[in-house]
C-alpha cells in the first residue's frame, strides 16, 4: 500500500516560524519502503574510505541500502565497487568482510573473478560457446555510479544522478578541512563499531546534528569531564549551524574539550602540549592562521544527506546507518585519524572515540536511550501527531543549538518522498 500523497508529512508555516514533522514518518512500513526507493536509491551513499584499501588486492565487503557490495583495489591500483553477486547463479561471491586477494572464487560452481571484476575462469569452460562473455555480461557487475572526494568513496544506484562533486555542494569544504588535519593524509583506524538501535533511522540523523540536547542528555559526560582534573578548558560552547545544500548540513562550534589536532587540555600533559604546539605551528605554515585555527579549534558535526555523519569533535568519527524496520536500524562507525599520528596522540584519539562516541561510552548509550524513548512514544502518534522542529526558524544566523540543520534534512527528504515515480 502506498502512502496517501494527499496526506502532508511536513507542515511549514513561514509566517508563524513553525516546522512540524508527522510522527507517522517514523512508524509506517510503507514509508520505509518508499524511502529505499525514493531516497536511498536516488542519492550518493558512502561506501568507504580509500585508506581502507592501501595495497593492490585489498578489499572490503559492505551492505549498502540492502545491497551487497564488494569494494576492491585492483592490481593496477584502481578502486572498484561491484555488486557482490555471481553473474552465473546469483550467489554471494566474496563472503569475507575484508582481506587481500587477487582473485575471488564463487563457492557454488567455482567461477573465478579477478579483483578488477573480470571473469578469469570457470569449470567446464569447454562446454560454453566460443562467444561466451564476449559482451562482458559474465564479469562482476559494477555499481551504476562510483566516485570519490577527499578520500571518501561513494556509490549510487541511480545511473543518471548528478556528479558527486555537484551533489556534495557545500559539504566539500568540510571534507577538505578534514583531509587537511595532517599532511601525512587521513586514514580509517583498523576496527569498527557495529550496533543496532530500536528506533527509526531519521531519529539518528536528527540526533547526530542536534546541539540542543547535549546539556541535558549528556549531562553525566559533561560532569565527568568537569570533575576530571584537566579534562576541560575555559573555551565557551558556542557556534553556528549551516545549510550546505542538497540536504547536507553542519554545526561548527568551539567547545571546552580536547582535540588531538590540536586543542590542548591540561589532561594531555606538558609533553602533549609541546606536540600539539608543533602540530598547530605546522598547520599555520601549511594553511595560514585562519584555516589552522578552524582546523585545530573548531568542532564540526556534519550530515551528508541522507545518512553519512562525520563528527569532527574530540575524535573524528564516520558513521552510517540503515533501517531494517521502521523502528530498528543498523549502525556502523569508524575512527578517522592522521596516518602518521604519534602513539601518544593516537591513544587519546581512540580513548575519546570509545569514551564518548562508542556504544560502550558515555554519549551513545544516552542517545540510544533517548531515541528508543522517542520511538516508544510514537505509539501514540495518531493522537499526538507532530514533532516540532521550529527552534531558530526565522533567525538570520541560527546558533549551533537551533534546529536549522534538521529542517534542511527534512526539507530534502520531503522533496524526494513527494516526487511522483517516473513512468
């Protein structure tokens, strides 16, 4: 059953500066089905970071919007993204999560493919016609579109989608900022966070770029830092939110916690101060003081629509999530760090990654509890119908704890969801 196109899921009143979202968007199966068709199938989606495939033959497998993808670096150094499906009978070809291999053999009938996706051999080849695979149809199938920007690799299942550069719009500036943290380049740290939340995926979109909830939801973490000797500086928590176009948005703000790139706090010690002073001096030398200050001392929570969140805060976290049910999502998270970071800085970075942002840390369990409480509350959606996302609406320059960034997401989501399907 299709959603009734006459039912408004978003109500915007510019005159009264109000923005409301129907709570039915978080609970209905037909809406989730439409999201896969109209949103996930029509956007650029994050696949991985080029640093995950350093050597020829390196590969990872991922599930992207319910599709199995094989991400490889072939023997010529080219990055590739294939549908991880055997063209013969449809079995999953590569069943490992990551590794290095020049060839992939389908276990069902033994067809062998190179890391460039080309069919190399199959048992009983003499029984096939002379022109078999002359059209390349028995090679692994490339995803319709693949591209990268600043080391971040994306795919799209829409062959007619605009270029990645155009799609990213203003988000390119912030990806460039992250890539400039270190002249050695940035890389994904080995290991990942993987967990599930019993809540709608759009709640995590909102939460990831929500500066409004921190003081209450994460009060225990802020108290912990306050009571940790040298855990905070006297830097004020303040900043702005920005619409980056195409549904992307960012909060950019100063904050009192430490950043290994290079906002020092007393907890880091004098050795840490000397190292961070050197990092900052090098940033100034490479990029000038204004940009160096922004890299070192500003935090960023960025959404690249629809579901890539990059938190450049006390550590850099890359996170994606997909719905399995209207009230259930699967989340993957990775830490991004300078490739040649010192052992000292890496220790604090990963400590921050686990302490605040991990499923066993301070923030994520708080957020999970809040999101699941919302999902539980939505059982009353027919009687208490609307979420309010009006904070800061009408202001010329919304603050980091206003809700502009969520309205950016919902406006783009609504635009896609209300588009009629092409005949």
